[in-house]
């Protein structure tokens, strides 16, 4: 019998851990030809999440967990889960039931037929989400797909079922700065997305703040595109061109109207400010790439585990 492993990152999810388990046990009858294995990855929760997880683990031998020594972020939790999962097929799911378990049978059918290496889920609507957040996420997908060679599917969730082979490819990517949306696409393979309507959380609150999401999307740009660096060179070329035109104008004007040769302190201030701004922006962008190189070069572990079962 083939086995499906569920990789479930949890961070302060004491109210959803058991609801998730119950929903999955109920859904399991629709794909009972597979054994089921749970991998709860506790991302350094500070509430009673681990109490709930250990309760389940004590009563069901198919429930396993890795508990981090602190909050390392969902990306690290996904990595740990994929690393521990032993199934022939591996699913990544949020614990808050925003990823509908009813989609699992169809996803499994897609990968087990051998036609697909991964079947994921794509949200077609974002109802129930703040407008500003949807707007920024639209902008994000437009920009990153214009800039990156790796195509990021709009609205794609991390929710997906993958083959062992694809998971091994993902695990072979040892980078410390992890951006799963890019990694899932970068490894290639045959991937399909099922569409569904956005759902609300069953309980608890999202742990993503607006700034958290913004910094996550900047990570995406830095990890999967060199376009910001190209932009910097264009800024440099553009300002050089401006300076050249300015110099010519000043020169000609000084010849034609020598009596007004001291003029334009306002334009000088504007130009100095513009150039200074461009330089600072460029240094900032360069700095982001360099800081990523710095972090990667330390070869720090992607997570530190405190307790596992
Ligand atoms: N999560 C995590 N570490 C974090 C933040 C979130 O493991 O630092 C988990 C969380 O418990 C949930 C999943 O990632 O299972 C998605 O989080 P959330 O529902 O807060 O995000 P949203 O659905 O709002 O994008
Ligand atoms: Mg959620």
C-alpha cells in the first residue's frame, strides 16, 4: 500500500491542530487506498500547540512531529517536514483548513497516475481578504513574473501533493533563504494546479502581518531574480545621460548668455538629491544581495529541532 505524508507547519495553532486531524481522518475514507502519515512541524509555538500535538501523537502512531527550538518561519518548517516525511507521496498543507482536504483525492489521482509530479491548488478568489493585501499580491505576481526566469503561478498556495522524486529535488536545494513558491517552480517537473475559492480559517488568526508579507515578497525577488541589479545599472546609465544633457545645456547657455553664468542653484539641488537618492537605492539593492550571500556563506542549519517523534 502506498503512503501519503502530510507536512503540516504549525505556529501558535492550539485551536486548529485537533480540528485539522479530525477533518483529515474523516476525509481519509475517500482515499483509503493510501496509508496516512502526519508530520506536524511546530515552528517554535509559544502557546499550547505542542500539548495538542503530543496528545494526538500519543493516541495515533501515524502522528509524528518535529518541534523547533524557536520560530524559524514557515519555510524552514516546510523543509523539516519534507525531510522527515517517509511517504511515496507528500502533501503540504496549512493546519487552519484553508487548504480544503476534499481536494486531496483528486490531487492524489493526478500524481499516482504518473501523469503529474505535483498537483497543487490555486485560489481564484481572494474574498474575505483585505483589499490592500489582494492588491499588493496581484502587483507582486505581475512584477516577479516580469523579472524572474522562474514562473510563479498567481494565487498558488503551498498546498500540493508531490512525488517522492520531486521532494528529493526540493531537499537537494540547501539554500538558507528559502522562498517555496520559487523553489517549487524552479525544480521543474510536470505540475498542475486545481482551482478553488478562498476559504476562511476555522479558528485562530493569521500570523502574517502586512510587513511580514512585504518582506517575504522582497525575499522572492532577491532569491529568484537578478532584475533589481539590472535596474541599478539602468539607473546609473540614466543619470549619466541626464548629467551629459545637463552639461551640454549649461555649456551652451554660458556661451550664449555669458552675463547669467551663475544660475540654477535650484536645479543643482534637485540633481544632487536625485543622484543621491538613486545611489542610496542602488546601494540598498546591492546590500540585499550581499546580505543574502553573507547568510548563505555561513551554512547555518535551516532549523534547529528540540524534540521529535
Ligand atoms: N506558520 C508557521 N510559521 C510561521 C507562520 C505560520 O509554521 O512563522 C504556519 C501556520 O501555523 C499555518 C501556515 O503556516 O499552518 C499558514 O499560516 P497562516 O494561516 O497564518 O497564513 P495565511 O493562510 O494567512 O497566509
Ligand atoms: Mg491560513
